[in-house]
C-alpha cells in the first residue's frame, strides 16, 4: 500500500496526531496543547482535516482551525469577530469582519481558562446560527 493510500484510511484525529508528531518541535507541542484544551472544553468536538491538511475543530459548524508556520501556531476562529474576547486572546486577523486568530509564538502561553471560554462561546454562536437557519427553512 502506498503512503497516499494509507493516509486515506486514517481518521482525521489520526492525521492530526501524525501532523503534530511530524512537526517535532515547539509548534507540535503547542498545537497538541491547544488541541487538548479544545477537547477539554468540548468533549463532543469533531476533528476534521481540510485545506491541504489543516486541522479543523467543529461543533455545529467550524470552531477554529490550527495552522502551523515557521514562527507561529495560528488558531483561526471562523466567526471570531462576533465573539466577546475580554481576555484579548485574539491578536491576529483583527481587520476582518468575520474571522479572528490567536498567533502563538515560541515560548508564549495562552490563558487556558479564557481559551476554553472562547471555544464554548464559538460553539454557542454556531448553535444559534444553526437554529436560526433551521427556523428560516421552516417559514
């Protein structure tokens, strides 16, 4: 079996674990930590892999993506502009009307409690959007 065929048989969670392990540096450690926090905040979170291998966490819609670059791990919240951020975790993509991101550089820590609260707020926003869409379809 070729590598591409093996990858097609892996689950999204397995592919994300493989990506994290393959990074082999602070970015893998950071992405693994943020993944753990997302899972702790929402035991029902769905892991997906989209857009050329990008980890995506969803619950009634996309919560956030986890991208890794040379100098940053970026968590982009699909509807971040609509989320309250009292701990000012969002520090990137602030100019957009929809998305917001958290850029984490080597050695930086993200407030776990505030991050989990942001995850839960994103889920609530997804649920509200889904309910609103369902209501529109009925009328």
